[in-house]
C-alpha cells in the first residue's frame, strides 16, 4: 500500500491534472465558478487517495479508460448503442451496471467459500471480483453522465439525482470503503458479511430497474439543479456506506461473541476496532453532508432548516451515531451492546435513505416509487 | 444538569419529537386533521401542539435545556482541558510510568539525549526534558494535543448552532403571542382590514414569509403562515412582478422557473430590477427573496358554451381564472367558477410506449354551481389527445375532490376541431333529417328483407328509437328495451337497435357531406368509426352532470409567482457553528493524543520508555511498537 513517492504516484497525479485541464478547456462554458472549484477540489481528493492507496490508482485509470472507450464508440450518437456489439453488451451505462449487478453476487458467493476454505486463491478471486464490479459500475455511472448529455445538452446532469442512480452509488462507495479496509487490516474474511448488504442493494436496484423502468434518464427538476448536489450526495453516501459496513461488521462481532465461526473470522478486538473506525469516518462525512444539505436548502428552499422529513431523519441518524460515539469514547463502553446499537443504527439509516422517500412526503423531490 | 445522562435524555426527547413531526404531516390546514383524526383526537393533538411540533413551546423548551446542559458541560470541562492541553506531565513518578500498558525497558548503553530528542521531534512530538537533583533525565513528549480541543470545538459548535437556530425560531414573536400583543389571523379577509394585532412591522428581525404576485402586480407586505392562520409582515420595500417564465425540457417537464422582479426601496425610493430563479435567490435590504412556487395569476379565457342537448346556438363567454360568471340555463341561474389554467400538462397516456410522458397542452378547471349551492368540478383539455390511434377532446367531471375525474371523450373531426362533432349533434337533434334518413335507409336496404317486414312499422319504431336515444342516449334505449321487450328477445333487439342507430348516424354524415362537398371535416378513412365515437360521446354526455360544454377558444396566459422572503440573522451563526463542528469532530476522532516519557536514571544502562494515550485503538499498539523499535535502533 505504501509507495507514496513512486513514479506511478507522480504519473497518476499528472494524469489527474491533465484530465481536469482537458475538462476545463472543453466544457468550461457549461460550468459555473463553483463547479470549476469542485473539479479542482476533486483533483486534490483523488490525488490524495491515489497517493496513499495504490489500487485506487489502478481503479481510477481503469474507469477512465472504459469511459473514454465508451465515449469513443458512441461517436456522439445515442442510438449506436443498439447496433454496436460492445456498447450493447458491455459499455452502455445500463450494461455496465448490469455487469456490476452480476459480479457483486458472484463475489459474495466466493467470499463465503473463502471464509471456510481460507485459500489465498479464493480470497484473491473474491476481492478481484469486487474490484471489477466496482470498476464497471463506476464507469457505468460516468457513461450514464455522458449519455444524459447525448439525449440533449440541457438534460445532461451528473447521475446521482434519483433513487436508481444513488443506489448504484451506494453499492460503489460501500465496496470501495470495504475494500480499503480489507487491504488495511489484511483480512478477506469480512467480505462475506459486507457483500450481503451490497447485494441487498443490488437486488433492490434490479427490481427497481426491471419492474419500474427506473433506469430511464430523466431531466432534473429545477430544485436539484445545483452544484451543491455534487458534494452533498456523495458525502451522504460515504456516511450511509460506512454505517452499513459498521452494521455488518457488528454482525460478525456478535457471531464471534457467541463463539461461532471463531476459527474463521478475525478476533473480537479487530472487529470492534473496525466498527469504530467506519462509524467515525461515516460520522464525519455524514456531518459534512448534513451541513451541506442545510446550505443547499438555504439556497433552494429559502431556509437552512425546514424540518422536512429527510432533514429531520438525517438529524436522527446523526444523533444516534453521536450517542454511539459518546458511549464508546467517554464511557469506554465496548462489546455486544454497541454492536447491537450499530445494527439498529443501520435500520435508522435505511429509513432515512429509503423509508422517508417511500412513506413520508416532503420537499426532497427525488425518488418516489 | 451538565451530566451526560441528562443531556442524552434531552437528546432522545428531541429525537422522538422529531420522529412524531415527520410521521404526522406538519402545518396542514386544521380541517384536514379534523377529518383525519376526529374531534376527540384532534383536540388532544392540538393541545399538545402536535401539528406544529417544531414551533411548539415545549419543543423549544427542550432545546433550551439542551443548550444549557451542553453549556454547563463545556464550562465545567474546558478549564481542565485547556490546562491539560498546555501541560507536560513532568512530575510523574517511576512507579506510575511502570504501570502503563506500553512500558518498555530498553538496553541502551550509549544514551544520547540529543539524538533521542531529534528522533521524537521527527515523529511530530513536542519534547521537554527535565533533569532532577540526582541527575536522572526525564524526557517528556506529547503529540496530538488538539484532540482535546476537539471536545471544546464540537460542544461549543452545538451551542452556537442551537442559538443561531433559536434566533431564527421566532422566540420573540412567540412571547408576544403568548402575552396577547400579537394574534394569528384565522379569517380570510382583505389585507386592508387586517388589524394591527396581526401585523408585524419592519423591525421584525427574523421571518420566513410568502408573497404571491400576478404578473404586473406589486405588494408591500408578505404573509407568514402560522398554525391555522397567518400574520402579515410589512416589508422594507415593495416587490413587483414584471414577468414570470417557465422553461421546459423537450420532454415537457419544467426546467426552470424565473421571476423578473421590480424592487422599490421605501427608504430611498430607488428601484432595482432583478431576476431570481430556483437555487438563485437575491438579497435586497437584508431580506433574501427566493423563487418558491408558481400558480395561475388570472389567465383570461375566451370560451364557447354549447348546449349538447339542444340545437341552440353556442354562446361566447369571456372570463378569467378566479372569476365566476352567472349564466342562466333552462331558466335556472348557474354560476361558472373558473379555478385554474395550466399551459403545460405532462401526461403518460400513450400506452403503446413504456413510460413516455409528453405534453398534452393547456387545460382549465372550473365548477358549475347550481342554485342550491352544489357544484360539480370540470377539467377540460383544449387540444385533442390521441387514444387508440384516434383523437379526442377530453373533458373530465367529478362531484367531490376525493374522486378522480371521469372523462367525456368527444371525437375530433378530421381537421382536429370540435366543429364536426357539433354538426353531428345538430343533425342528431334534427327530427326531420332523421325521419328522411330512416326512410331512405329502409328504401335502399335489400328488397327481399323489406318485403317481409312491414316498412311502415319499421319506420315508426326506428323513429321512436331515435327519440329515446336523443333524450337519454344508449342508457335510455337499454331502459326501454328492459321495459318493453320480453327478456329472451332483449339481446337480439339491442343488437338490432344499435345497428340501426349506427347506420342512421353514419348516413346522416354521408348525406351532410354530399350536400356540402367543400366541407373537409369528415374526411375519415373509417367514417363509421367516427360516427360511433360521436354517438358514444353524445350518449355519455348524459352522465356529465350538465349538458353545457365549454370549449376553450383562446386565452391570454397570466401567471403568478410564489416568492419566499426571509430574514435569517441566525444563519451566520449556524454556519459558523457548523464549521466548528466539522473541525471539532475531525480533531476528536482523527487526532490521536499520545504522551511519551523516557526516564534515564543516572548510572543505569537501561532506559525506561512509557507510551500512553487517552483513547485506546488497535492502531495505537502498532504505533507504540514502532516508536519502541526506532528507539531500539539508536543503539547502533
Ligand atoms: C448533540 C449534541 C451533543 C451534546 C448535547 C453533548 C453533550 C455532552 C455532555 C453533556 C457531555 C458530558 C460532559 C460531562 O462530562 O459533564 C459530553 C461529553 C463529551 N462529548 Fe458530547 N455532546 C454532543 C455532541 C458530541 C459530539 C458530536 C461529539 C463528537 C464525537 C461529542 C464528544 C464528546 C466527548 C469526547 C465528551 C467527553 C469530553 C471529555 O471529558 O473528554 N459530543 N457531551
């Protein structure tokens, strides 16, 4: 993981700068000052990630190669997707996302095999499947971004604007966070638990796509046309993804606590520590996301806090994890109570993410079923 | 009160109250709650302020307690923390050092103080050394002291955010209301008659108020909705709407809402023009103006009123949305109340394609109210819509707002207008024409059949049939069959009657076309299909609640823009607090506080290394081991 000052790192950062420069010169007429800042900011963020995490560099380069290949194949004409073999079966956004949706379940199965047979080969296979699925899914979103502009320039928008798109985002971000920790704590055993939650999301995604035709690209309603969306939504999903991982690790913790699978899973201290770390990461990002949401709301709705159901549930989620952190950090509490708490936390989070859209109405205007 | 338990309890209360507030939809009209919960529960809920949880006194009280508790906590803990932050613990005794989990004895005969200090400083430690009387050297080092400040930052942030929120929470208005200085206006009365008790002057430092402006209109006050009524807020300027535009995507969904405003300061009399849109508000004289919604602003409508059940000539009518017109019909006074007009309507009607919605053009909504005050609601589309490959004018009716509209489908003629159907209706109501057409059909029909049947009889019954149809459509025909024909013959009779009606109706059109060869209204490939659609429409009109059909000829669109005007002095503090919160959380979670001591007793070859932290994470074990091995390396 540590080759910070290698040639590869320098090359990667150079590449990011070139890409951003290209985007700036080609598309600056479509961007306002804030969007340009976001673009430049993202160069720093991705450089930093790549600097500390070699595989992220590979990942990033792969998604861009795939996305560019797709754009090249499209030749600016959306209907080519019907005729071109590669686009139709691999590199149209929908196909790429479907590949992602096939590979995640596969990786779940392999992780479970690996859990019991502990062979390096199965572990490596499972991780690689997650990498490939994530790469395809991310390129799928990037390609979808491009496709939205092909439909019509004024329809074009970043693909994190409806429930379908954010579900894909959830799968991708959760996988990335997981795989980072997998490398860091050097165990592939947890994949068997974490891939469960990702595959639940995949299941929902498939149902939503096939039953409701949700993958159609729709134009943005005026309230969503804001640069804030580009930071608020990803930050939120880093939070959601981390909380989901925390709940799954807590599940593993409870199982080990019961004395089951102890010879297969990491020990309790490791699980406990990882739960804490992801909740801490999630809490920081969720705080930022909620604040950005308030800033955005101030601009779109005329008030930074309207007690809209989504806002209110974000507050509830936030309070929940603040309480969790208090208990652990101040009271020094450890053990199964906190594990149960973080599992219940996932239900609260899920209600904030989905339940609010399904059951409560409010100002948040996307993602009705 | 500054205990963790107290504040966690308060936090749980906030959580539970918030959940109630999201489950019970807030700030709805009180009647709708009444209908939903019944008088008994409505009264209880109202007493508890459950319809406006977040503005309730009890909710604000909890918030104030929370602030107080957190403040006390910060006041109590901060001095200690600041002291800790500055302090190097150099009074520590050897026994304490040995009690730490990470305590190592390292054999280091060539102890070099400077080398060790340099090493520690390279690892970002702040270092201090102390030599006591007996010549023992104690090196004290620490890093990550900011972690402790994180506590102050986060908790102070929560206080700042809550205070900012309270500043915008209308606390003063609440107090004034409680003391009876101000009163929420419940009645819907003209602005000029609203008493001072329900008016707030320009000095009000925090509000969120609404203004609805038609194009060309100007206002100097705004409305603050509050519980089941409202208050009137005086503005420091007048706001006028020059123009309102909606832009649409090619698919018809709205893309942007924009208002061109004219703002005139009351103080200086200066006028400013400014465009605002969703996500692009504008701040003028301390008040921020947002585009919040839009509606009709009294569109002018040119309408043609036709009686479908008589051959009276159609009557033109001029009206506006939000206006009502009195008309008399069959000696009864009716009122036509125009309620809404929409230029764009995105519908998903074409079932041949999956999920393709498109714009079907303007519609308008009106009520027809009779003398006893009862009213049906109508919604009519100006343009014909394509259904099953044919075009129909759709006009919906419902008796109560809970129902869906039931649509009368009038077929468009081949020019896409209503004229063809109106001609058809005139022909259908023309007794003479019908009679001659029936005769003609009987004569030209197959001779063998006409011999068997009594032509006269047939003609008579056909005429009667048409009479019945004119008066009540297929339903009346069915009714008469039910009454007059034995049940075993009913089906055959019904089939025969329908055939006759279709034949005659079609013939009426053919003859009309022959008389007026220049007319292009009935150029259909399948004319019988049109005449059947027209017959259906005529027949359905008996279920339309009225025989008056309103056709929208043209209109002059007037829109109204909904603005929100806010003054929010707390916003600055909320944002400042938010920044502190993020910094604080970062410090608290991601900075690891580490303290380290190296004790070198005079004359000994060993040193004592102790490392400790206030938060024990797994990574710390690694970190400690790392430092230890680095120090170990100093041997060489
Ligand atoms: C929702 C708002 C919050 C409230 C009302 C609150 C309240 C409190 C209270 C009452 C205490 C105990 C003070 C005492 O020991 O007497 C405390 C301690 C503490 N809180 Fe919070 N807290 C909040 C949010 C947070 C957050 C977001 C964090 C960050 C993770 C945090 C971290 C801590 C820490 C570390 C302490 C212990 C300080 C120490 O003694 O080292 N609190 N908090």
